[in-house]
C-alpha cells in the first residue's frame, strides 16, 4: 500500500514504538491520528507531525469504540491501524503467599489482548467500507498489532504477559483469513527488548546484560527500527497473516 495520502491511527502513539511509527507515517504523507492516555504527550507529538490527538483508555472498550468512530469521521477514512499500547506485571503462577492473582491476570489480558482485539475489529469494520486503494491489489487496509518475543519464550513471572502476547501472535493468521476477502491484511510485530518505557536511557552496562543472549546486534532495539518494519509491512502487500520477530536473534532465558 502506498502510504502517501492514506489515513492512519496509532494506538499508543505518544511514545516509544507508537511515536516512532507516527513520525514515520507522517513523514511519508499519511494523515495520522494518535490515540493515547490523557496524561501522555499525544497532543505535543500530534502538533509536531501535523496530526491529531484523541484521549482514550483502551480498557474502556465502549469508549474506545466511540473515540475511534470520531477519529475515522475526522480523518475521512481509515487505511492503517497500528496498536502499540500495553503493559505487563511480574507475578508467578504460585507465589510464597498463594496463587497468582486472578484480578491482575484479567487486567493484563484486558489491556494487552482485549484492548488490541477491540481496536482491530473496529478498525477492520471501518476499513471494509473503503474503496480499494489499488485496483489491481484491491487492498483496503492494514492492521499491525504488537506482540513480544515473550509470546514464545516467556520468562519466570511473565505468565499473564506471555498469555496476552501469545494470543496476539496467534490471532494473526486467523484474522488475516477472516479479512482476506475484504482486502485487509493483519499482522503483528514481536519485539525483543527495546529502548522504550522503563528501559529507555538505562546505562550501557545494564543494557548489555539484558541483551547478552542476542545474536547481533547485542543492544537494545531502537523505536525507529520498529517503525521501519511497520512501514515495510504497510508497503509490501505480500506480508500478511504472520507475527514477525524483531529481536536481533535473541531468545529469552528463563529469567
């Protein structure tokens, strides 16, 4: 899909992977809407790239539906949706004081998985109304979700996070098959450790310990490297139905 002139939504677009993707899409001529928390830097980022900002809590599922409908109306359509919002907890299946909290497990699933699927299903519905952007390809949209290599090698204490990210990875092919007749592609990116959030700005000696299991390069990933893959996915119509690892060959050890 040619990016110039297309309409894009980036959930979690105020920082990290999302912000880098917003900047890359805007640079290529897309109209971009940032969806993020009220306390985020979404308004500032939107002003910098000539985009728009909408406050949203993706665990408010009905509220998200209403916000996304307003976004699509304001943009005049939707062709690209990228979801990067999420988080995790550290909790073992059995702890010293009892079993894993069911509430914390549900909260992680709501944030990472249900929130992601909610945006995906809604985005796909809006995309299905598009005229094909290319008469030959008959493409109407691209959905890119964010998993993690923890989906495949979850570490000790990551059972809730792993479950949510494994589900995101697992949805790709089925969602792509569901949406194929509509000309909509669905994929996910599974990053390793990147310089975002808590790991942003940590000393090099700590970063080298965290990435010692990587093949090459042995460093934290950069948000712009995530964005480069997202752009490549949008532009290459043969990429579909898969979760792509972005990990420098790293495989997580148990802890």
